[in-house]
C-alpha cells in the first residue's frame, strides 16, 4: 500500500447519510448531499443514492459534469453562484442553481432558451453571515425583475450560514426565511417548492424546532462525512465521526534537542515559531507536508503532538513511546484537512469495501 493514504470507510458514510436523511424526513426536511469534498467520486455518489438521496449538490460544475457523465441521472444542484463564463455547462448539467445576481439569471434564461430547456433557480437570502445572498428587504423587488424571464423556474429561496463568520441558525433568522417564503408566494401567486435553510450547521435547529415553519430543505456535506456540526465543532449523536482518516509513514525517528542553533531567521513559509526549551525530545518525521494536506486540520493519536511542518515533512513528538522508521501513524481530520487531502494527487485514496442491501437488491462498493 502506498502512503500517505486517505482511508474512507464507506459503511460509516452510508450510516451517517441514511440516518440524517431518515431523521430529517421526520421533520419534513429533505436532505441534498453535497459531494464537493469527494469531487463527485462515483463510489461516493452511489453510496449516497443507496442511503436515500434524491438529488445531489456541488459547488463545482466540473464535479457535477463528472457525476452526470458517469451515468448518474439524479438532479444536480449547483450551490455556488454561477459564473457567467460557465452558464452553458451549468444549464446542460444542472437542474437547479443558487443565485444572487439578476444579470446571471438573465443569462441563464438565454442559455436555457438556446438549449430548449428550463433551468430552476433558488434565490439566496443574506441572513447575517455576509457571504452570498440578497438582502431580505430587497428579495421581493429582486424577484419582480426576473419572474417573467423565459425558461427560468423559481424553485425556492434559501440561505447560507456559519461558513464565513460562524453565524448560527436560530429562531429569528429561520423565522425570517419562512416569512419571506410566505411573502413571495402571496405577492407573486406562487407556491415555492424549496425553502433551503443552509448546511450542516442548521441540522440541530431543525431537529430541535417544534413550531410551524416553511423550512423543508438542507444541503449537507460535513455532517455526512464527519458526523459533526461545523459551527459548534460538536459531534452529532448517533453519527460516526471517524469515517475518514489519514495514515502517514515515519521516515526518520531520532532523539534531538528541542531548540535549534545558529543564526535564526524566518522559515520557508515566512514564519517564526515560538520554541520552548524542553531538552532532548523524541522526534519523528512523517512523509506528509503542506503540499499534501492542511496540516492544521490533522489530529494525531493520544501521546503524539504535531510540532511543525514544511512542504514535504510533518514533525511530531511522542511522549508515550519512541517511534520507528516505517511506522504508520493514523490521524483524524477536520473539514479543511479532508478537503485538501482529497484534492491532493500525492495522497492515495482507499475505499473500504461495503455491501449494501437495499430492498431486494445487492449493491457492491469495492475497493477502488
């Protein structure tokens, strides 16, 4: 086996997706899995379908195109505001896109008309996190300017929270989104299908909320793959949090001083670390670096501590026992580390075998 290696436990991902889809359905909320972290990988797509997904979402048209060209026919939702330079591909491969700009929607209308098709849009509303979205008091005027565009269907409204500033979903902003959905319906004689309350950060609000609401949709990636709520960095009860791990190999193991010597300047990344004199330490170097993964998102086993990293090397100290050359060290990862590791061509991906029995059919997802 080649290292570093990303270990992907398909059974745990399936369990997480299935549980979330089932649990949220009891609240009349549909889950659209977000596949961007796996770049539209066919094994993961099939896994999510087997778990009950009826649509998938991604931020990159390249990933959606990969999924569709692999033969998956589920509707696709583009969750990043479309680029004008990609509109033809978006209309061709995506049934729905999230939108915030009138000019973009106008051009989507033209592209859809040229292709003799209809494109669905969700209008994103800004509710405080200050990423994408139309300000709430401008939503009605925004819709008035685009509602008559040909070959465009307004599928709903939505919001995104927690990604930029960590603004959490709460009764106030979720109520405002629900009220806006009612106002849109009344003003324009519509019955919008989707009121999308955001991402994994909105799961606990949905599960704990008992009042009447129009919220009926979430776009979920992190909770499926990490079993946690991003805004709180908290594990979700019943979900698996270590479905994805990273294994790296020790290439040097020595006892060395903890303090460097000689004239000291900045390191290769323009940094100057604060260093404590701990005398001699048991130090190991792993064949893993910043070119491979977001090192700050790695969580080493108990008894080990990441001390520093360069482009190709990860330096750790062990307090419990000495490490040895060739030893394999397994790390848990946060979202940033998984995202970078999946994107790295230097990290080998291993999908653990899984059999899923669904109704009377047996589907096999094998190592790839």
